C-alpha cells in the first residue's frame, strides 16, 4: 500500500505590495478557495502587475484542481514571456508528471537543477518521476541530495523507504519508515507501509504493534485494516 504525493511548495521571490497579494493567494490555495485565487490572478494579469508570478500561481491553481490543459496553457505563456523565470520549469515538470509524461517531467526538473543543484522541491519531484519509471536508484540519489539540504523532510524519507523497498532492501526501508514516523507521527502511510514489511516477514508482533501505534496517532485506515495484522 503505497502513496506518491506530488509535493508542491512555492518559492517565488516577491516583495512589497506584491508579497501581500500573493501571500493571500497562497492562503486561499491552502483552504481550497481556488475561484477567489483565480479571480485575483486574472486581475493581476490584466493590470500587468507581477504578471510572471500571477501566471505561475494561476498555473499552479489549475494543476491543483486537475485542469491540466489550463495549467499547461498558463505555464506555456509564462515560459514564453518570462524565459528566465526558473520556477516556470518546476511548474512545467509538475504538470508533465500529472500527465504521466515522466521523461518530460524529468527534463523540466533538469533545467531547474542545472542552475540550482540543491533545489529541494525539484529534487524531490524528480525523484518521484524516476520512481514512476522504476528507476529507483536514481530516485534514491535525488532523495539523498534532497535530505542533505533538508534533513527533517519526512516525506523524502518516506518515499526513499518506498524506493528501498522496491529494490528489496527492507533493512534500509524499515529505517527510513521509522525516521519518517519519528519526524512526522501523523504520516499514516509510513506506519502502514512499515507494518506491511513486517507482515510479509511474518513478524506479526511488530506489524500489529505498528498498526496500534498508527491507531493511537489517529489513523482511521489503520483501525479498519487492523485485523489483517493483529490476529
């Protein structure tokens, strides 16, 4: 049972009044107020006010609501009009990933990483693309670099655990799942994936204990599948 999350963090250098506008948009995105955000971005574009950032956020919003066609249109306008706006390629890579065009996704993240080798978000998302192509070794390389810059990035540990598991290295997978849980006790996927490893190893005592820990931390899914691990 494995989940791959498209982890999008916005890193755009804004200041002054522009910072206030886009801070509000970020807040709207977090609470799924997408129509409000789109209206604000359209207003910025019409007024040519921080148009590059407005196009970026508009593409991001359409990506979040899974309107990939509109996301790609706005990203294309951004790249054409502002070729030096590096985050446009990060957005483009994320859109290609959502379209399951993983090689094109990697190509876009490569553009970002050529200029900023320690761009954490591009490294993480490129690792997802490598993993989707079953190139788990390359995915792990990206995650290692990612974690060297952001050592408390719990989701990177969780995905690296998944990659180790796919390569059959359960020892490293267990260690990374445990690290994930220590950093983020609410990462319920890590509990369940770890429990499955022990379950496959026929260590029902450990798998049951982990599921119970997940339940104590608030996982409803763990409660529903408890009987599989605690017999």
